[in-house]
């Protein structure tokens, strides 16, 4: 009876199938359907690959195996693995961190196919000892997720939420190179959604409103410190007076040197290039920062001229973060 080697009725999601009998007879009929290849392995090494068609196994179409068995016409041992060359779809999802260490969850779909069956069998099937479609699929999904986590961590949280299409395209290019190392072609990638924690969603809102991530993070730090200081009156009076002014206010700008009057004689009235005789020097007022939008506001302002929020102050006029029980500058109790 003629031996027939064929992958019968493969499922839509099946990538590989191993012929169960490793004893192959010369003259056996090998049937390879369209979008398939048959790979002959022995001792972990690939010897011959046959494409679609009906093949009678002879010394001509399996020359490497024939030489391996010493030119004998007796049955020989080999592993036959069928590989589907069709396009497959996979779903992914995972968690990573952005450049700002913001926790991000992501999910989506990707499409791939085997481009180089020899490399694919070498790196994945034989290299990982995965001879079942479910195991191969799990390996590819894990490999994809690992690359997605690595590449998404190079972007900011604003990029992920404002420029998701751009990020998806750029990540796809990087993942394509990763897949080529396995003999796979990454056809397309779609990031269907990203999400983060409530805390970071609130930060993201203010960052997108102000365009100033540094100011938002600075005010967030100030709120956290104020919350800790608010737990203890002593801490608020002591430590807060040292720490908080640096967190709530921008550094003072260095004074510009006075420019000499070049017109000769006495400078005209109102000339600001140098101090007028007998006029005391005015101390520079320290700039204040709106805790909601991060933009500079006039000293003592009750409302922000940019975002309209009321500026909360202690009885001594210092800006206090939302929810603070004590002033972080002077320690006064907030009623």
C-alpha cells in the first residue's frame, strides 16, 4: 500500500502540523496543498522543503536526505512538518509604562504570516520544541507583547492618547524587524485602545490643557507633600516652610544689568536703564504659579487670568494646594 503524507482539512487558525509517522518510505505520495509547504527534518536539522503539488518521494526531490541515509532505498526516519503560508490574525493586550512611568494598559489586533518557513521552523518550531499550533500561537503572541511593551515605553503618555495612529505606525515598523528574525512577516498592527489610572487621567487632562507637563508634575508633587504635611501641625509649621516654596513657585529670574544712558547729561524722566538718584531700589516680586493651569499669575491674584480658577490662599496670602488643611509656607490653618 502506498504511503500518503497529507495535511487533511487544516483549521483556519492552524499554522503547523506534524505528520505522526516518522518512518518514511521511498515512493510515498506527498500531497501539499496551496498555501502550504512541507519541511523534512531529521535530528533537529532541516534537509528538504517541498512546495504545493503532489510529490512522489524519490532521491531526486529529497537529495539531501538520500545522501544522509547513505543512498539506501530502505525506509528512513524523518519528521515532516507542514507549514501554512496563509495570513493569520492574533489579538494582544498587556501593561507597560510610558516615559513618565505612567502605567498604561493597551490592547489590539495584529496580522502576520510565515515568510521564511525554514527560518520559522528553525527559530520557533525546532528551536523552541513547539510542534502544536496552540503552543506556537502562544509563543508568537508572547513575543509580540514583549516587543509592544518595550517599544511603547519609549513614548510619552500624551503621545499615546493624542497621536495613537502615529504611535501605531511607528511601533509596527519596529515590530516588523522583530518578526523577521523569526521568519515571520508582520502584515499590520492596530492599537484599538489604551488606558491608564484615574490619577494619571487627571494629570493627562491638565497636561493637555496647559501643554506644560513639568508644571503639572510640579504641582502634583506639591499636592502630595501638602497632603502629608497636613497630617501634622508640627510638620506643617516646620518642614513645610522649607520645602513648599520651592515646589509652588518658579525660580526668580536673574536681574538684568542696568544699561548706561548714552545720550549725555542727565537721563530724561522715566528712563528705566538705571536707578534715579535718591530713588531706593525696589525689591523684585517673586512670580506665582497657578496650581491649575501652571501659568504665571500676578502676585496676590484671586483668580487665574488664563483658566479662571479661584486661587486658594491662607490667611497670610500664600497659595495653598487643593484639599490642604494647613498652609505649606507659614503653617496657618486653612478654614
